[in-house]
C-alpha cells in the first residue's frame, strides 16, 4: 500500500513540470539523439563504400552487367553521405530510443519505469526487424514487380533515384515496426486500452491500408499487402501489449 502511494506521489510530482520545463527536457533529448547519430555517422562514413555495396544489391541484380548511373559529379558523394547517414540512424537507434524513454518515463509509475531495459531491447529489435523486412522482402518484391514491366527497355537506373526510393522504404518500414511500442506508451499513459483498440479495429484496418497505399511505391495490390499485413499483425500485437500493461496500470490506480 505504501509503495502504491509512493508511486502516485512520484507521478504527481513529475506532472508539476511546466510547459517550458518540458520543452527544455525535449531539447536536451533531441541534442543527445542528434549527437548520437553524428558520432555513429563518422563510424559509418569510414565504411561508406561497404554500406553502398550492400544497399545496392537489390537493384544491381536486375541490371546484369550494367551499373547504377549518375548525372552530376556531386551525386556519388551525396549518395555515400545518405547511405552513411541512414546506416547511422540504425546504428544509433538504441541511444535514440533511450532518449525517448528518458523523456517519457517521468510520466510513469516507479514500477513501470522498470520496463526501461525491455523497452530499449524490444524497440531496437523491432526497428531493426523493420529495416531487415524492407531490405529482404518489401524492396525485392517491389523491384521485381517494377523491373518486370521494364523488360523491353534498356535499364539505366540513376543511383540517386534508387537510393532515395530504397532508403525511404527501409526507414519507413523500420518506423512502422514500432507500432507495438507506440501502443505500449499510449496504454501505460492511460490514453488507450485493449478494449478501445479492439472496438476500433475496423477503423485501424482502414487506416493501415491507407498508410500502406501511401508508402507502397507501386500501385499493385500484392505489393501493398506486403506492407499492410505486417502493420496489421503489429497492431494485433499492440492490443496484447495494451491488455498486459494497461491492466497493470489500472491496478495501480485502484
């Protein structure tokens, strides 16, 4: 009983931060996150050619003996920069997600703050799984579909167009895979619960397919389903997360 009162006391005291205090805290977390990405970017830049070769595999296997082309002398340097930057985001994701936790954790009970390590591990794994899914499943299927239509033409794919396309798909999928983590926060903060998510499942499905249609680079339904089905599965996982953690929070409040 005393422990629960202490939890409530901590939660109440954390809520006394002013709006400016919250902004200052947000600024600090953003600065640390940007610094983390900057440090990892330096590391990734050392291996920029290796990263480029890895990211170009999905398209080069469709080009035969041809290579990706560029139209401006500055394009290769820009592409290497982009490749290293996106790789740095993935490499720095644990540090960035830790800053997210530190920003939100003051609004949680003491017992809920013990989820810090599970949160970092799960959110990092989901983020990386999203990138892996995009690289090995979504991107190859999309490129197969597009190159099939170009069978009668001589491919001359520019590196800039391909990398802009591929990196958006990879990073977008990684962010989408964070759906269960987002639902976790909303549930422990009392904004949503499992009952609410189930009740509005049909609206969630509609939103998922709209988002899938927007991020899908091709107009065909099979490719859209490649993005929509994982999102729907992650939403169902999120309902389970909300049921587990939302229920625990209700017990604290009783």
